[in-house]
C-alpha cells in the first residue's frame, strides 16, 4: 500500500493560518503520513533564519512590504491586524489552554520529519536565497518539482 | 466503486467563503458525494447555536476577538469590512437573483446529510465545548480523526 | 495511465493569489497536467473582458462592491491595500527579477490549453453573463459540473 501523503502549499504568512498548517502537518506526520510543505510568497516568512535578509527598498510601500516580510516574529493575524498584538493574544490563549504554540508546532513538524521546500519563483521575486532560510529546507523547487512530490496525495492551498 | 468524497477544512469565518463552502457542500451532496466539513478556528462561528458561548475576556483586544467569534449573524466579508453591512448587501443580491442564501445553503447541507465535525484544538484555544454548537455536529476530532474521514477524496482548505 | 490533473477553484480576486494560481496552472500544464480553473466570486475579475459589465448599484456599499469587481486592472493585494499601489510594486519586482508578470502567466496558461470555467451561481448573484468574459471561458458550470472535471485529480481552493 502506498504511503498516505499530505502536501500543503503554504502561501499565507498569517499567524493563524500558519498555526492551522503546522497543526495539520505535525498531526498528519504523527500518524505516519508523508508531509510536504511548499513555502511560497508570504509563507516564506515562516522559514526565515535569524540572519535571513529583510526585504529592503526605498519609499513607504517598499518599507511596508519589508515589514510584512519580517519573518516569524512579525506575523499578522488574518482577521485582526493590530500591529502584532493579536498573535500575542492568541499565543497567550494557547499557552493558557495548554495547546502547543506556533513555535512548538514547527519544532514538532521538524522532529516528525515533515519535508520543507521553498518556492523558486517567489524567492526570485523577493530576492531571497537558500541562505536566508532555516537549514531544514531540503530543496528549492518550481511547480513541476513540487507536483512530483505532491502527486497521489491530498494537497491543500493555505 | 468507492463513493466519491469531498472534505472541507472550514477555517475562515468570512461570509463569502462560507457561502462558497456550503454551496460546494450542498452541491456535492446533491450528486451523492460523501461530504465532510471540519470546522476550525473562525469557521466554528458557522456552527454555534443560539446559546453558544461568546468569547469573553478583558481589554479591547479580547473584546474584539469576542466580536469576531460572535456566531453566524456576525460574519464579515473577506473583502469589505463595513461592520457587517456587506454580508447584508450580498444577501440582498442573493435574494434578488433568487439564489439560496447562506442560511438556506446550510439547511440544505444538513438535509443532504453533509457530515459536520468540529476541531478539538481550536475549541480548546477558544474555550468552547460541544454544547456551544448546533446538534448536527457528529464528532469533535483532532487531525488524525479528520484524516481518516477525508482520505481518498478531494480535500479543500477554505 | 490516467492523465494527471490539477483543478483550482479560483475564489479570491487578490493579485498575489492570482499570481500563485496562474503560476501553478501554467507550470502544471507545462508538464502535461490537465488543468481546470473554475472562477467564482471575486475570482471572476480575472476573466472579465474589456467590455465586461461593472457591477452597478446605488449607495456607497454598492459602489464599493462595484470597485472590487472592476476587473483585472483593479486587483488588491491580499496583504497590503494601498489603493492598487501594491500590485504595482509587486509587478515592478517581478519585471526587475525577470519573472513572468500576471498578464504573462495568464497568456501562458491560455497557450498551454488550461481549461477556464465560470461559476453559474456567482454569475447570477453578480448579474454577469458569458458575454462579460474573455472568449477562453469554455463553459458556465454549477458545482456538479465542476466536480466531474475535477474528480480523480488534485483540487485546490484559492
């Protein structure tokens, strides 16, 4: 029997959607699914390392764009954008209720051998290279490369 | 031949996305698909009963969070957030054009035996229990439980 | 062996999500996938022709709604809504980095025989007809019609 497989195209950089994605990823890996995460666009924020380049550029727009690409400690909530205060509220609730936080869900996903891939096209657009990301990124892929890993499984766009 | 199957992870609480999800759910069930809806995070709003607890807490943030978790009569549109006026405009258009409203699509989904499940983790985070939901919720599930119902079908994240 | 298949329910009208969708569509078609795009709600903006009717109506809400349904040259970014300036910044970055722009990705999708379908229900709600769309729209479909094309492949909701 073929291994069961879940693949997620992680497009969003919203805090709450990343929580959902990593909960799905770690929960599926825990029951022996092969799990492939393909980070693209805003989702690349989730896998930046500490030295990962910020987006830089002149003008208000470019600076705002850079703010949105600030990495894992700078994620808005999809529904409430109070300058980062909302993810704090949600993290507070998660701790209080004894639910794993986003950081813990990411670590669990790594420990359970979830595969991390980064999208070549969006890295080009944003001027990022593999050095900007955590070492768990196995490969930089285009669409055809991703399709090969995802085929014959469930695929979600988040 | 195996039954065809559609499963939807209903994450969003946006009015327009719920319309899309319940149109897909009822339309698929009408042609004999097995349909599984897994409500999580903001999507839990769609299945609260009239007595369903509101999120409570102190401070402006907590109150805003509570506002966003206010249930089915308090859903924003993903694109226009005019304090609930937009879903009214859209519902008006749907009535005028003779298209089923969100409430009618939900009732049709129930009548066509669409399966409703609620996400254990987000219920914990938000302090909700099964008693807060409509009686059609068959089970409270974690990720592995959901995967079992969803496997070998189409799965969407909305 | 059955042809591999990717189907996308194109719900969002956000510029960045349309870039992601058409990159997936053209990239998949390039490696011989059958690709089906089902445009619905805000996503209908991507396929309006130049004469495509604008949404009209009285009052501020209706006018704003009309603005959001203004077609391909009027798409917001999912994360930055500076009155259309952000898609300009992103298009600028895409040109600078030599990545195909949204218009080029759409043309590539057409050239690679990606199938375009429009959603009957959302056309009814918005008062649109097939004449409002580009000639590449093969069919106007309801949910059951779409399911038939999508079955036994990967399906994404974007």
